[in-house]
């Protein structure tokens, strides 16, 4: 709080309160208030270009009462709720003589924009929210703010400052008002120069339809760039549209031919998640799990040159023997151009993988893997992996398996960390029919929220396996994650890479209904 | 003037008025001393009550002020709560596999002989784009 305002006591006299109201009204009278625009990402107009994140929510009140969102709300409250927040909000509602839920609806339920940025290591935030005049009057009457510089109202108890630009109330922390002042100045000046709306990376998203929830996120280095998300409920499903431009993309999406949606249909249900994409032909990234897995066996240029047009990745799971704990498995398959060459290449890759992990674990090189025509190769790498990963449950039963898959749907090389998953991949690839993805998507995927929730919850049956010392935080986190993922019965997405460093996607979240809600 | 003081100057009209108002004139010196002690005692009691009321008021006011100072800021509480909530999920990482002192994912790549193509490097028809 500034020195000027800190001298004001909370219990201001009636004349002082009237002065605050009068000052607010006077500012309104002379200023041409421009609220966040109604169009897509219209909130960016009132936010400076250096804001790190902007969230706009329209009709949060309606979303709160949406039956499909009730379960999601419960999970989100588990995630974001806290005793401190409850205390603060309940106290605020009590002081205003309102029901806490009614205060939520009145204060943030119509149209709110939240923005934040970091300066000198401190987070500044500001919120622009549409409120009814009576609620604003009640706010002033009950909370008795002090008069701050520039016609601001300062709420010492709540440690907030505000500016009233009917019907928008601009809020911010009273001890870091720079962003609040910036936003208010933009509203008053009615100009968008220097605002986030002028960012080139946001321009494509400005052509979308306005959505109830819109997010702009500027990524810090080294990722860099900007992501825009918009979310809406359509036919009982949550649809999220997204566009990112990265300096250094954290995930790969290859441009080229449309992904094979028919193959994805065939793979759905084979595990927790499946995705079908164009093979990545750019630089490999050891921090990316699939790349790291492939690089461990020496995935060289010759192997990449022999890749065809399609690649798939499946994340499965399997019960750990003698327990109820489920552990993840990974399967990857590439369509290949020269199947005979591919078999030789992947035999070499599998052998090198087994030797590499044994060498890292300080164990002798494993025996060469038996190679019989038409029979999947299997290397038991669990001794090395258990030594390397301190007997972690994820690697206790891992066996590297790979094979060629010759089918009417092309010739493939598949590799998995579990022979059963490898067999499933081969069967489902063979049965798939080829269908080009709509919208020229370069990657399509599906995730079963229910399967993931069951998987995560299984970890809590024997948490000592994962965290022998203090399992409680791990159990709480796994339970919370399971609760959240169980809300999404099924998640589908499709993505494309229209330009270098650019990824566009659409995610559709389907919710369970009625009796199908998992417990 | 002390009411009911018989050593005061000769009674006048004030005396009758004071009697009507309930004042009592001491009949002797002992009663006068007693009345003075009682009056001092009452004054002391009144002072104590006033001081106690002041102390209670000050305690209440300071208690209110202390509550105000420790009440969490609503906006920061909301933001902090969301950030902290996301942090709750980080505890899952406690149970994830870890490799001490090495990265298992970066194997040294030794030069090796290449497998030869089995036929023409032209792609088979089945791998062409749609």
C-alpha cells in the first residue's frame, strides 16, 4: 500500500466515502471507457504486451450451474480450493452481507478478464470484471475503501485497489498497482497500441469465434512464443481450440500428409492413450520421452530414411504381478518403406538398446536376442532397468519386444515395453482401415480419462512401492489427479503444423453421464 | 461546597433545596468522616469502572485491528490457491523413477556399419500419402 493511502483507516467517515464515490464518478464522466472487446480475445486490447497470461471468462455463472460441469467443479475446487481462500472469501461475503456463492456470481460471474505479469520477480495481476452498479455501490458502502491516488479506491483489509469504469470494475493488489494502472490507462485512452492484441502471434486467433473461456499465454525462454486457447461447451462436450507459435517447441507435430484417423479408431481402447501422426523428421530431442526411448537404441538417419508416412504411439498399462498396482507400458510403431531392411535395422536397434541399459547399470552385456522369422523378438531388460531405476515398479517387469507387422494396412515395425502390448498393436494395425483425418490434421489422438483414473488410483493401493519414506503427499496427489482425469471420460484431439514452430489443435473432452460416472 | 456539612456557614435557602434533593447533613464529625470516606470510595469505584471500560474497549479495538491485518488478501489468496493447487499435483513426481548421476536417455552413439537396402530406395506403394 502506498504511503498516501496507508494513512487512511479502514473505517472512513461518511464524507470520505462519498469522496471516493464522487471521485470515481468524476473519472467516469470525463473518460471514454473502452471495456474489453466483445470479439475473440477482445480482452487483449486492455492488457499490455508484456502480460505473461490473460484469462477471460464469460458467463462463469452459467457454467457454474451447468450440470455437466458440476463434477468438474468438484475436482477443480479440490485442486484450487484452500482454507485461506475460503476464509478470505467467506469473510468478504460476510462483510458485504451476501451469500459467498452469490458474491462469486455477482463479482466474477458475468465477464471477467484476469491478467498477470512478472516484474522484478514479483507477480502483478489485474482483473477487469463486469458488475452491476448496485453491487459496486454495496462494495463501497460495506467495505469502506480509502481514497487512493488517481481516483482509485483502496481496500486495506482485502489488500486490493480498484477503479470503477461502469460497468467494469478493475481490481488489483494494493501493493503492486503497476499492471492495474496500465490496464486502467488503456481503458481510458481507448487505444490498442502497445497492447497484447497487437502481438503478431495472436493475429490468427483473432479470426476465431469468441468463446466463453479464452486464454493467452506467453511462454518464457527458451520455449518462447505465444499460445492461445479458447474453450466452449458444444453438445455437452468441452471443445478447446488452440494455436501455439514456439521458438523451441516442447512437442513434435510433423507437417505433411493427413494423419490416419482410421488407424486411431482401431487403436482406441488398446491402452490409456493412443496417437497417430506423421513421423517426426526434425531434430530429435532427448527430453521428449518417445525420442529418448528411440535414441537409447541409436535411432539413426538410415532408420529414419526408411520410415513411411505413418507413426503411432500407444500408452498402455499392465498390473504388476502379485499387486493391484498398474504400471505404464509404451508401444511405438512406424510404417516402413523397405520391410527387409527395417527388420535388420530394428534387430540392431533392439540389441543396442539392451546393451546400452546394461552398460549403464554396470551389468554384463545381455545375450543376443533370438531371431526367428516371423517371431517377435523379446529382450528381458528388467534386471538392468531395476538396477538403473532403483527397483522402481514401472520397470520391474519391463521386457523390450519388437517385430515386423506385414498386413493389408502396410508394413510396419513395432516396438513395445511389453510383449502383450506389441501383440495388440500388431492385431489392431492389421485390422485398421485407412481414413484421412478431417481438417488435414497431422496428428490425431485419444485418451481414456477413465482408464487413466483407474491407473492412477491403483498407485495408491501400495504407495510404499513408489515413495517408501513419506507416501502421504504422493497418495493425495495421485488421488487428486485420478479425480480430475475421471471427469474426462474420453479426450480426443487433432493437431496440425501449418508452419515451422506452429502447432494448431482442437481438443474435445467428453464427460461421463449419470450412472457411468466412475467412483 | 460539601452538602450536609454542619460546620459550614449558617444555613440558608440552599440548605432546604439540598435536603429536597436528597442530601443529608452530617450530625457529627464521625458521620462526616464516614460520609467523606464513602464518597471517596464511590469516586474510586466509578474511576475503576471507567478505566475498565476503556481497557475493554481498547482490547476490542486492538483485537479487531489485529484480525484485519491477518485477514488474507482475497485476490492474492485466489491466485495463490490456484498456484498451490497445481503444486499439489507435483507430489506425483515424488513417486516417479529417478536415475542418480546419469541420464539414461542419452546413449553414446558409436560408429557402426549400416544395413544395406534390400531393394530400390523408392517407397513401396502402400506408404505413399493419401
